C-alpha cells in the first residue's frame, strides 16, 4: 500500500504503557497512517465504537479489562476490523485463544517496529480484500439480471460471483448444464467481462458440424490438402486471435480430433491440414456440454486428458426446475420482450397462469419457458396471459412429477404454491423425503432447505 492510499486508514493502538503507545503512534504516523491511542479497555471501546478503525493493535494486559475480552467485543461489533494482539506475557494458549477470537496475528513483546509493520500492512490488505469481496457479493445479490442472464436465486448468484472472479484471467472454463439452461449466455458474460472483450468471440457448435469438416473449420487447411480444398483457408482458432473461442457441446467433438486440440492448448501453436508449418495462436477457450463430464469420459466421448485441460474452472448451470424461484423474473422478462417485439398490449400474467407455469417441470429449461411465453403473447386475447394461452396444464405437466397434478387453490402467491406442492408430495410419500425429492425432480438437500424455509412439519404430513 502506498502512502497516498494510507491517508484514510485509521489505526487504534491500545496499550497502558505510555512509552510503548507513543512509540507505536509515532512510527505509524510517519508511515502515513492516522492513529488513535487508548490506555484502557473502556477508553478503547469508546474510541472504537464511535470511530471507523481499519486496524487495532491491542495489548492483552490492560488495567481494567482482559485484552481478549476487548478483542471479542471488537470482532462482534465490527467483524471487518483486523486486530493484532500484543503481550509481554505470551503463551501458546493465549495465542490460540486470540486467533480463535478473530485476531489477525499474535505478537510478543519486546518487538521491533520493523517486525510489526509488515504484519499491519498484511492485515490492512486482507481487510481491504474482504471489504471488496463483500461489496461485490452485496452488489451481485441484488442483481436479477447480469449480462442478460436472468435470475436472483442463490445458484445464479454463485455463478455471477464465479464469472466476476475468473473473467479477467485466461483460465479455460467448462460450462456444464442441460440444454436450454443458458450456457451460451454465461459464455458471453465471461468473454465480454474479460480483458479480451474488444477482440473476436468465435463460437463453434461441435454437434452441428459434419465430422469430416470440423478439423478444417477449426484449424484451417491449405490448397489441395483434400478433395474440394481449392484455396487456403484460415481456421476459426485464427479468427479468434486475441479473443475467445467457444466450443459448444465439446463432448460431440470427434475423439480422434481431441488430441490435436489438446496439443494446441498445450503448445499454443497450430498447424493447418496439409501444412508442415505451425503458427502461433492466442485465444481463451470456453467450452460447454449438456452431458455430465464423468459420463462422457466413461462412454468414450471425451478424453480425460482433454477434460482436465479445458476444465480449469467448471461452472455448473442448474436446470430451471432447481431454481423455480426465478420463474417469475424470467416470465416477466420474456413477457415484456415479446409484447414489445410483436406490439401486443400484454401487460401481465394471471395468477392462475402463474400456477400452471410453476407446476410445469420444464424439461426444456429456460429455452422452453421462453418459447411458451412467446406463444402466449401471440395467442392472448386480452391484456394478460391466461391458462388457456399456455400449451400445457397441471394435470398433464409431467409423468416425472405426478405430485404436481393437484388442483392448486386460487389466489396463492408463488411461495404459497411451492409450499402447497411440497406438502402434498410429502403426504403422498408418507413423509419419505427421498421419494418426494424424486417426484419433484429435485435433489434431497434442496428439499430439506425448502422444508426448513416453509417450516413444514413432517409429523403432520406423515399423519395425513
């Protein structure tokens, strides 16, 4: 930290020895810090509670209070403030207790200021990093939309945080999720939030290219390299120079071609078909797949050495059925989008239509919801979407989710509906949570969190 950055940093020194307190204050002021001093625990609490200190350097032995008690007060009141504990009566037990209570470090007297200063700087750096991280999380937690990705659920907030953390690096990213979950949107967010944002973003669907052409498309070829090669052709890895390359459905890439991609990633050079000359490549690789990587490797569709190379960071995108709380946000977004596109006066979705949207298992995920809303906007007769405008009903929603076949009472909020469906499913399974989770299409830990959230009494549902 430079002195220009220290002007607003305030440190509290707590020590009942005036010589020690004054010496520390003088040294810290010379380093550019603002410093307060206190000679007792009571004085320290008054200054600390009424001030905004970034770091506290605190003696354990105080005339009116145990320093560890003061430390606990400070960490309870302002957890982000770092505390360095100093004592002339040090012991392993005291050090352990101080660290457990939240101290950044433990220092024994006597010590040189040159020993303490690096600790103070590291403590302040950690505080700044923690503050920045918390600020980022706070900002992300309020986001319902992030780089055109819609969702405020906990799972989506985690994805936003991951994107923020890795986008500026060149780490290879693998995005795993079912079809229709929004993997391409996440890839877009990574690229356009990266240092390569102003360079090309080339996307290749490995499942859409014929097997015999994919190598030529990716790496290029020379004239006469094969029948039909009438001229030299640059590969897409060249077109992505300085930017990012997305290989969608990477598990569909021919297995015999995967070693060449692995070599390109390892050596950062490539060779066109028919050429003996290699050329350097500079791109950031983003891949995606709708298969579980372990299954693709087991089935011989994805080489494990390539998987390890492309999955430096892996982002798992949850299916829509596992983030049902985002349905209303997504519905409102698509409703507005298509009402404007088709110039239809559709302003809302009726509560009964919402009930059917909530009851549907969404095998096609967000893409299916998008198509359903586009259709509904085109078919709606009034100024809002009604159940009749939707291409399904509760009773035939899904054989995989028979617990959703009940008639849902009217005038319920989305949370009321979710609680209702979970209660009825648990009743059907006699309180068996694993069976209920299977019927609802969610993992058992997620069902547990829902039961806790809605305070559902399992004794009551088992008895009904």
